[in-house]
């Protein structure tokens, strides 16, 4: 069960005011009776109901089912004795927040059966109050059917979203750990060997500097070359680790297109919001491949790049006015790198769509990459 304070805190808009009306309504209903003892008894039963309702929210385990059983009994009593059939709405809302599947369906069936039986009993005995309120009683019964299912599914969806967010976080941690291990392996395989070789050559040159100066010079030159090679490998590693930002890749694409005398047009902002570095890297690599295809194969004069953001995806479109992909494939059998883009996108659950027209209508390469947006943490979960 969720705590009642958390549930009502999450509600916004008219919900709190609607529930306030339902809290006041039974007292107003009881006040219509003329006999004092009937009013007092009804008010006591109502107060007991709300106290038990509060206790049901703040307790756990078997006590929850004890309190809900007592609440169902009070609801039956109020319907039979006072023709008040609206406590089933409180029970429907409460039952919808039960996480245990068996407990939910059991209490849902009991509350629904009790509500239908007591209301039908009132109609059979020709209760004037129930008959006069038939539309509202009918709405209450419909709410008793739909509200628990709706609330249960909503809570289940939030639970699954939380589990998905937790799984994404664990996946990110695993990716980071794997990246650290890869970096450690690369450093060991590149720098480890080179530094050992530098140490050996330094010792050798030190011994030869008096006995054989010429050989010592050769060893020192090889030592310098080894150090230069190690430095180059480290720089290559750092460049690979930095990844590719879409802004940088767009700048390079613009330079390549201008060098090929192809007009460059950009729509949208390259600064992506709430997108993981991995997904942006994949988007940048696909952009690079698509622009390369335009330059090499399309014979286009204009290339338009459009960047759009949806709540769940980043959409990148590379449109040219060239020959079209079918004509390009006939002229160049080496392929246009589409397969490579598909493989990269499959890794991040992205997809690619290619639209082509006749000659000089060009090709549009549409790339979809998910954002993997994380939900902000709520105040009561901090």
C-alpha cells in the first residue's frame, strides 16, 4: 500500500476538492433525518468509517485486510440502514492502491458484490431515497467497477516505469564499468608495452654510451621513435573516448559539403536536450555517413539537414536533390553505407527510413534515435 499522504499529495487540479465533497456529503445526508438518535448513530458510524479508512492507509500486512473488511461491513450497514450507497467510492479508490494482485482482485470482487447486493436490496424493498437517487447510485456503481481497475493499472504502470528507470541506471553503470575496463586494457596493451620497451632501451643506451657510442645513438633514436608512437596512440585513445557531439559533426559536414560545392542548409537546433552521450554519438556517426553518401554518390547541388525533437525521439533528416538512391546503387555497386547505419541504430533501438524520388528529386534519409529521458525525481521520493 502507498501512504495516504503520498497519494493525496500527488493529486492535482479538482481531485482534492471532489474528495472533500465526498467527505462532507455523508454528514449532510445524515442531517436530513428528523430523529436525533438516528442522526447521532449515523454520525458515529461515519466517523468510525473515516478513522478505519485512515488506519487502513497507514498500516501494513494483514491489518490492511482487517480494516478493509470492516470498511466493507460499514458500507453495507450504511446502505441498508440509511440508504447511503456512496462509501463504495472510497473503498474503490482504496482497493485500487493495493499492490498485491490476489488481494486486489479478492477485495475488488467482495466490494463490488456487496455494493450490487445492497443496492438491489434497497430497490427490492422500494426504498424511496435510493429510488430518487437512482442516477447517482448508478454512477457510483459504475465508478466502483472502473475506478479500482484504473487506479491499479496506473500504479502498476508507475511501478514498471520506476523499474525501467532503475534498469536503465544499472545499464548505465554497467556500460561505465565496461568502458573503464576497456580503457584499462587499452592502456595496458599500448602504454604498458611501450613504457617497458622505453625502460629497456634506456638501460641499454646507458650501458653503450661509453663502450659503443654509435650503437647508443641508434638506441636513443629508437627510444625517441617509440616514445612518439606511444604519444600518438594515447592521443588516438583520447580522441576515441571523447565521442562525437552533433554540433561538431554538423560543422564538419558543412565543411565537406562546401568543399564539394554543395549548398548546406540547416533547420533546427543541434543542441539536443536530455539525450544520452551514446545516442548522440550514434546520431553523429549516422550523420557523417549520410553526408558522405551525398558527397560521393548523389551528384546533388543542395543538402538540407533537419533536426527535430519529439518527447521520446530525436529525428535527423538528410535531404538532397541528387539522383536518388536507386540510380546511385546502379552506378556504384560498392553500396552507400546504409547497412552500417542500420547496425549502429539497432544498438540503441533506433531506426532509419529512406525515401527517394526520381532523378533530381533526391533522397531523404530519416534517422530516429530515442532520447532515453529520465523522469525527474518527485519530492516525496527524495
